[in-house]
């Protein structure tokens, strides 16, 4: 049986060739149990259209083992993720505003935001007075004009974000009074409360905060498990199975083959190793560092809001349990590798590119370190934002490369494949998807039903002809230097502390 869902008219950049009848698929296989995969599985169980559909989720980690699920090198597992409606793009700002209604529910232990899973500590958004960052060449054979392709500066992003959150909050006086402009470095320093500052202008939004990502994913898995509708398979997908026109399943590294009427690939930064994304999304590694702090330091820093500098990409989240995290939302490092098994080509008649940027983590390289360039930036954030005596030069207790699936515009890629029937792709998190945990699964299922929310129809569509030339995210929120290659940066200076 082939997957069959209603096909609506679309102004997308491609013509989808999936089967068009009114019957839902009898089986769905989801490759990946990260944010996109697991939220989709949960939402499928709650839609009447899929009452008789069997749902299988496959992941390289074993959901039945809390010690291995989620995989410790997945993007959706960490001590913290920022939850903010603070976007320069109004559609994403509104989507997070919707999600925050559920994050704020904390009355019952089973509520998503309860039991320390969500903290509304406030967020300081700032930008530097700097010139525009470098811009990649316009994509090959693209109809994107040079003027529309110009990248925002971090300050541009901050000011547009200020406008959007102010507009959203204006409907509720209680929320509106929790947002305040910070016109200079002194005002930022006063609100930050650590003795440090960052940026030339900004604002504080006390309606934003952060979530314990690991605990939230554990909560989500438990909701899925309790439905009794989803089968979990532990295994590494080696390639997608297909015939002349359709994807029919997935082949595992141990030789097993799983088949389904609809295959959804939601493998995060690993997606490009399974499906040739035509350069639309590229895996990039981002640096994170963790420090143990004293009881006295916890007392001071535990009261700070999150601070995010959109020009440098550097941010710090309030510590818990005497562990401080500092990170950089940057252009990141690519890790181009020649794959032994190429990804599914862009069409049944095409050849696939074997050179793909894929994540390199401590699970496949126990001695992996963060590059010196990245560590220096993390130290700069400590020096600028939290200049407590003895903290700036304190050794990191651990470091990590967190791998994004980056798109040029920071828009997600959530769509049917234009040339392979029965294949759906959900990736391109671009390092900002986790905050949408309460709502993104429903939006993905809407897309499966070909009812994508209008404001995201073009943003999330598969875009042909983009090419992979100099791809990096240009939405204005990134710091660091574009075009860095992980191996080249690791060779520049040896690190002592391995990443985890």
C-alpha cells in the first residue's frame, strides 16, 4: 500500500508527486525520536484521521533505557534551552506565544512546565553597534534577489524582536508591563545583576525563560508511552529503502528492514546522511561549556535572567544545582565527510552527493574537544556577562558540540519530498526549535495532512535549486565566523578537555 493523503493546491516552490486519495496511511515510520519525531508521534495519536494507523519510532538510542534515551549527543538533550517569543519574525514569535501558554501550566505535577521543567526567569536580548556580518553568495539558480538576501545584523534582529514581543504583549496589560527597554550598557548591567553587561542596546522580557530540555523530553516520552499507540525500535538507520518511485522503509545497520506506507525522516543534524537535502540544511556544530560554581556564586547567578547577545551569539542561562552553562548560537562548524553509503538522491534518476556534513560527537570520538576559537568566545562571554572573581579562567568541567540542522533562513524544513513518493522530511531546526515542544507536533501533523499553517507554508516548504554553496544561517541571530570547518579548527590548537 502506498501512502495516500489529500493533496491541496499549493504555492510551494515544487509540485509534490505523492499519491492523492483521501485515505490516511495504514502505517507510519518515524526515523528519529528527537523533538520533531517524538512530538509528531504524540500528535498522531491524538488525531482521529490516524486512529487506525500504526506508528513506529526508530532511534539509535533505546527509549526503554533511561540511561541511553535520548541519546546523550542529540540536540534535544541538555540542561537547558531558552524559551522565548523574542523573534524578529512575527510568525515564530506568535508560535512561541502559543507554546508558552502550555509551558506556563504548572498546577499539576503532570503539567509540562511543572517539577522544574520550565522557569520564567526573564530574558535580556541585546545587540552590538556593529557593521553587518558577512553574507554568503546568493544561492545558485535561485530567484532570491540580492537585496532580499541581505542578512540582518544582531541589532536589527533585537529591535525587530522588541517590536514583535511588544505587539504580542499589548493584548495583555499584565504581560506588557513585564517588558522594558534597556537603552544602554549601564541599564543592561543593572538588570543583569551580575556586575557584567553586554551589548549597546536591548530590552528585558520577563515573559521569557528557559526549560530543562532533558526533563522535558522525558516528560514527552512518558506522554507518548502512555498512549499505548507507538512502537519504539532501537537501532541505527543505515539507509532508506525504495523502489523506482517511492520510499518504502528503512534499513538498519544490523540488516533489519522496517517498512511503512509513509516514512518520515526527523533525524535532526543526521538527516543529511539519509536524504540528499540539496544544500537546504547542513549540520553545524555549536560550542557549549559547563562550569561548577560555588554555593555563593549560585546564590548570585541563580537570580539573573537569561542573557542573549544577538550580535556575538553568546548567551548564558541561570545556573541550577551549581552548574553554569555558557554557549554560542553561531554560524558553527561544518564536518564534511565522504559517506560509505550515500544518502537517498534528490530524485529517482539522480546521483547522490557522498560528501555531507555530519555530526561528530564524543560517542564516535571520545577524545573530541571544542576548538580553541570556540573556547575563547565562551571565555569572553564569562568575562563580559558574569565577571565574578575566579570564574572567567576556571576550567570547564565539560564541553560539548551541539549539532544543529541549519537552513539559510533559519526556517524549518517540514514537507513531503517533491520527487519521492511516501517520504516526508522534518528537519532544519536551526538551533531554535525546542521552545515549540508543546505545539510543533500538531503543526507537523497539519503538514502531513497538507494543511500547513498559512504563515509557514512557504517558510517550511522544500525549496529546489538552492544549492549548497556557502550555506550558513543568515537570520541575524548568529555570532562567530562563517565558514569554519571543524577539522581545520581542531588542528589550530590542541585542547586539554574532551567534549562530551
